[in-house]
């Protein structure tokens, strides 16, 4: 054994203590640390890798060169994209995941644990047991895996096995309908060979991002027998809008389509009493994507993928009949349902955090985040130089400077972020440059939202003529 490696093995205790101390120096300052740091000021550095230096010295180098540029994205003042932090129990689970270093899918205990954990989350989300679930790396992969199942289903309806024969070009293009799909849906359609341009945008309800169901019906009735795919939203990124799943469920009784719901963050509406009405009827879906590294507040990268058609999904992701990779027959062979064969033990952080805080804990986090977003929305709506651009249904506040205020919203965003106290991200909503606030961190409370509003108001004031 290499002498440095041998020494590290002997000092594993101290190395892990170093990891703990470094972690704490980040976590203990999350409330005050800069939420988003650029790297343009970083000094140039070349690393000599010919001879090693051991883990402790590598940690010292990391701390001096990279660590000062780590953003507090896991903290309570980061409102960009839709970002969560890590609960203490999730972090515990994630540390253990690395320490145990199990090959999920091959090791029986991880497969058993994943099945048990999926069952707990089905219960949390109020989903019936006919949904099969697995862990994947994120919302994008979850959408992609579910849409792969959808593609297989469409082909099956047409008498074609896409998993064996490839794309069926003889039966015309495969149609996908959606009103406000997330960008990852387009990416998934590209990966799957369905094609980005074969997504047909359905009209939205007035002043909403939700599907106008009567317009969807019109489009479906053009070719009522032809199987198609409808991608619905449980939480759009701009305004957190939801499609009407009860109406879509009824439509499904009349037309032949696969209903996929992208609930990357909005799926968590189901855990809070005041918000679960938003997902009413979502159990009629064929597949659902829900992120874990967003509102569940577990470390990246983790998401749930639920489907009512595991057999079709398996046809797509079956790894071939390789004797050396056969499972024990007693536990679920997840590798035949998802893209990765070798998989991280993603169910462990998710299990820990749910056991630690329970349904009540998550109802509190989601309810608090939504309540705070709603309160911020009201304050922005009442501000004479700001426009609230959509009703705050969940945890997203979308706003811009009033057109007649003379304030450029882009400049407003730049100045807000330049305070280095909070971080918000841009969007374009109804052809207008806009700012989004996504409240999805377990640490964010009243104090942080008051502070955010103060910053928005004082920057607005400083820019007004
Ligand atoms: C609605 C929606 N779908 C999908 C995604 C993609 O998720 P991920 O970044 O985890 O791949 C996101 C991420 O913001 C999202 O908000």
C-alpha cells in the first residue's frame, strides 16, 4: 500500500474530524454568509499531482483555495431557482451514505431500504400504492425516466416495442402537450428522440400558467384515437401555478394519453393541509416527478420518480440479462428501472430526515415557507413602485418594477444581489423581465423574509428618480 494511503488509513479519525470541523465552519455561518459568490477573483493555481500529499494537507489546500468561494446556497437567504438546504438528519444520512459506500441495487440492504423509503414517501405525498417509485438524481432525470415510460406506452399502443426496435418513424410524430413545461421537459424530449419541437403548447388560462383544459381537449379531439402524452405542472417555476388534475383525470377517461406531472417542488404542496388542494386528483397521473434536493431539503442529488407502469419502464431500462448483476430475487432490482446501474444510496438521507421530523415537521416547513412567500407577495403588491406578477399560490413570488416607475427591473435585481445579503434569480414572465423569489429552505423564517423585503424596498427607493 502507498505510504500516504497507509498513513491516512491510520489517521482516519483525524481526517473525519477535519471534515466535521470544515463542515461546521460553513454551517455555523449560513445565516450571515454571502449567498452567491463569483469566482472571477480567484487566484490562478496549478496542482502538482505527481506525488500525493495525504488527505489532511489536501484539506488545507482546499480550505485556503476553494472554500472561501463557497456560496451559502444551503442557507436561509438564498432564494434563487428552487433550492433547499440540508436538514441535520439529512446530512447525517448523507455522511453515512458516503461512509458505507454501498452499491445501491446490488447490495440487498440498500434495495430493501429504498423500497421501504419509497413506501414512506408515497404515504407522505398521499399517493396510492399502485405507484411504483425509485430514487434518481434529480427532477430532470425523473422527468426523463417517466417520459421514457410514456414513450414506451405510446409505442405499445401502436403495436411497436421501442425498447427493442428503436424509434418508430412510420406512425408519424409522437405528440406531447403542455402549457408551461419546465425546460427539463424539452431536454428530456431531446434525449428520448421524441424531439423538442414535438411539444405542442396548449393555451393557458387567462392570467395563469395552467393548462386551459378546453383548449387541450380541442387538440386531443383532432385525432382522438392516437395515443399522446400530456405533461402537466404541479408548480411552475415562474409563479408556482398548478394544472387542474381533476379535470385532466376526467379528460383521460375520454382520450388516450399518458399523464405525466412534473411536481419537482410543487409536489410538496401535498404535505401541508392548507396547500394539498393544489394537487387534488394527481393520483390519476401515470407518472409523477418530485425532487428531494429541493423542498425535502436533503443534499444534492436526489429525486423521486413514480410510475403506474413499472413494467413498461423496465422494458426501457432493463440492463440485459447479465448473470453477474442478477439480484438476490428477494429485493427490488432498481437498476433495471433507472438509467444508472451503480447507484448511490440515495434513500438513506431521505429516510433519516422523514423519520427525524415526520409528516408534521414537513407540513410545518412547507406551510411556513408558503405563508412567508404569501406575506412577501402582499407586501410587494402594496408597494407603489413594484408589480406582483402572479398570484402567490405556493412558495414563489414573481415581481418587477412598475413600468411607469422608471426603474429597470434588471438593474433592480443586480442591486439587490449586490448587497450580498440575499440572492434572487431572473425570469421572463409574460414577455417582461422579472425577479423570482423561491422560498424553500427549512431555515428561512420571518426574520429573513422581513430582511429580504427591507432590502427590496430600500434598493427600489434608491433607484427611483
Ligand atoms: C418544475 C421543475 N421541474 C424540473 C426541474 C429540474 O430539476 P433538477 O434541477 O433537480 O434536475 C426543476 C428545477 O428547478 C423544476 O423547478
